[in-house]
C-alpha cells in the first residue's frame, strides 16, 4: 500500500473518530461558545453603576453644577449626604464605593481658580479604585473646562478602543485561550485515550510510519481548530459587536501559525504521557494556564515582575494575543504582527520537531 493511501486511511479514521466522540466535539465546538458567552456577558473590567456618596457642606450654584456632572455620567449612582461622617458610615456598610467631599470653602476657592475636592475610594479592589479615581478626574476636568478653565482646553481622545470597553479587549484575547484548548489540550487527551484503549498499539504493528501517524493526528484537529476560530470570530463580531479593523485573512494566517504551535505542544505532551489524567494535567499546567495568565489576555505583561515577563516569552499565546488585539482593535499593524507571527512560526517548528523526535514506533 502506498504512503498516500495509508495517510488517507488514517485521516479518514481520525475524522470518523472525532465525529463519533461527543467529548471532543464538545471541547472543540460547545466549550468555545460557552466561554465566549461567559466572558462577553459575565466578565467586565469596567466600573459601572458606582455607588458614589457626595458630601456638600455648603450648597451653592457651583457645587450644584459640579454634582450634576456625576448625575449625567453613565458610571455613577450619586447619593447626597449632609455630613462626611454619614458618608463614611455608608462606605463602611458597603453602600458607597467612593466619597466626593466638597468642603465649605469650595465656591470661594473655585472662583479663585483652585478649588480642592476630597476623594475617598474603597481600595479593596485596586483595579476598581484606580478606574473610579479616573472617572472622578474626568468629571472634574469637565467642570474646570466649563467654568473658567483658562486658555488651556483639554480634549482627551482614546485610540483603538474609543468606548473603553473591556469586552472589546477581552473577547479577542479569549480566542487564543479557546484555540489552546482545541489544539493542545484536546490533542493530548485524544492521543492518550488511544494509548489507554490499545488502538495506538494496533497502529504500531501496521506498516504506517510514525510521521504518517503524527500527520494524521495533526490535520483533522487543525481543521477543527480553525473552524472553532472562525466560529469564535463570528460570535465576537456579530453577537458582541467587536469590530474587526484588520484583515480577516491576516487573522486566519496568524491563527494557523498558532494552531500549529498548539498542536505541536499537544503532540509533544502525548509523546510523554499515555494516560488521559496525566496528559490533561500536563496540558492544563503547561498550555492552558499560561495562555490564561501569562499571555496578556487579562493581566498586563508590562505590570508583571521582570522575571515573570521573561517567562512569558516561552508562552505561544503571548504572541497570538498581541496579534489578535492589534488586528481587532487597531488593524493590520505590521510592526506588531510580523515579529509576533515570526515567533509563532519558530515555536510551531520547535514543538513539531520535538514531537517527531520523541515519538517512536515502539511500545516501550
């Protein structure tokens, strides 16, 4: 039998096995949809409906106009208090996340050009505290610009994500996590299952070469992973309204490189682990968790300790997340896409070569 016919037979066998395996189809098709829905609707890094306590010790026209800025803001739910002690008690009870305090000399100081505004923020959630502080400063800047801001007029502009929506930032990065699941975790589990069921031993006694076995494992899951990518992009664009500013074909090419790297990691794991539980644990620790934590998907890499930043360079998802965020939010920025795509190509070659070198047609 020719090598082409053997390979075609193996590909047909793998395709049928995927089609008949509900768990594999669930991981590849159902899990991405669930993750996108959870992160798209349930996870947000934005501070919305902030319970804001406002203390005005001496009401007046200027104080009223300043407080009106918080009422117009979509981020705040302001509540007026007569004394700072009452507002602090509300914060202690959890009824207020921040306090804005206008003291008795606010109007006089504002007319003199330098009115101080007291701000107390609940710092239990440091991320929310920084966001709330920025929102209050925006309201203050608007008030200053409208009431004697002088010759300097500040007009802030936000590039790449004008709505400052965490959904537009999280959903593209989630595609990298989804493709890691489809590529590395699913491939490692399925091959380990074949070792457990004895079907891999049956392949070993046939004339097929190890490279044909690995290629037959690679191609069907590559197609499955790219299909999951296309579905994820469709959900991101049409359901969540995330705008794809760059080229879909650039995104597809970068996704193909990352999928090859993820499949290489899965094949490498399967070469050293022949038990589903062990393979799953190794895949989660070495691929899924790094893709979730160290890729820049949620946590900014620049804010990490220097030692951790160095470690992120061996995480393939880091480079793919950078490409995804560029293509979705900014467009085809080749100064970002080209070096990250080159890194993905290099990692794909390294993982696939290592998987081929370690895999041997033997039962020991």
